[in-house]
């Protein structure tokens, strides 16, 4: 009987969390990427990821927010994800996923650099990453960079290296660009689905030491559609991941300060 109560409570909490996300659509626009005076200011934003599908699995709430608020989003994917020999297919899948997410294909850059190959044993040079990202920033007059934090959601070394590449760029150009990192959570929060929005919002509000913004995914169904375009990766356990991952429903972004 006690297990039934727990299950029913979780179902109610899950539904309440989804209702909260839906209700967010009716609220005024949040304050992320507003000018200092509080007025909207269109920014050129660069999302830096390691592999095709990172954008759909981890950053879809952020992408949805940026596109719906009229910001100009570019995506730099630093590899084609060729660990299993499907890199060319995965590259084209990324373009299709970005079309679902309303990111123009001409603003998606996917690299196949010999020193930036997908794999857990592949260590990426942070100096090379910083140079590539700097070139992308210069080419598109980027105002804001968004990327992984030092744990990279899953601990994948390529995700972590991307973070340190951005960090190195900021260290060399400390005042020229604004940067934000996606906050990694523990495994219980990671697989709590929309329920994690409550704790994410609370922590973002209560943390006085860092600048944080909690972005709810206004169109979670679009995350499923986008991820399904990565057909080579759309196996049963990734379908479960997208369903139960908190990153489908909420992103907490923390400002990187040097």
C-alpha cells in the first residue's frame, strides 16, 4: 500500500511539474540575456558542443528560449561524432535536428578536425579549441558563448575539454565576451524528468555567489522530435533518456566569471 502511495505521489508531482512548464508560456519573458537596463537586446549567441545530438539531449530548453526571444543563435559542433564510423550520417542528422529547433542550417558549423575526434580515449587540445572557438566568435560577431560546465553533464571527456577550451579563450580575452555554462546535476536529479524544475528554480534563486538563470523548456515535445532526427542514435535507451532526463525540461545556466 505504501508503494502505491509513493507511485501516485510521483505521478501527481510529474503532472504538476508539466503544468508548471505549460504555465510558463503565459508568463512575461524571463531576464536572461537582457541589457543592463532591463530592456530586450538581441544577441549573437554561440552554443559550443562536442558531438551531434548534444544540442537536443542537453541544451534544447536553452535553444528554445533563445529562438523564441529572437536571439541570433549559432551552433559550433566540434566533431562529427565518428566514434562508431557514422560521422557523416550524424553530421546530416544534426542539420535536420536543428531545423526542428528552428536554428538556420547556415548557422550550424560541424567540424571534422583530425585532432578533434569523438571518443572517450580522445583528449582534445585546449589551445586548439580556444583558437577554433575564437575564430567562430570573430566570424559571427558573437556576444555570448554557452557550453558545458567542467563535468559536461555525463563526464564525457570531450564535453569537459570543450568547457576548458572556452575557459582558455576567456582567460586570454577576459573582458571581450560573456559566457555561460550548463550546470551538471547529480544522477538522481538528472533522471527526475520535469520534477527537477522545482529544485533548479530554487537553487538558481538562492545562490548568491554566482549569477544563474533557470530556463524551462516551453516546448518539450520539440526535444523529442529533434532527437528523433538523430536516427542513428535514436535507440531505446536514448528514448528513455530524453523522456526522463531533467535536461529535456530545464537548463540551469551559470555565468562563467574569470
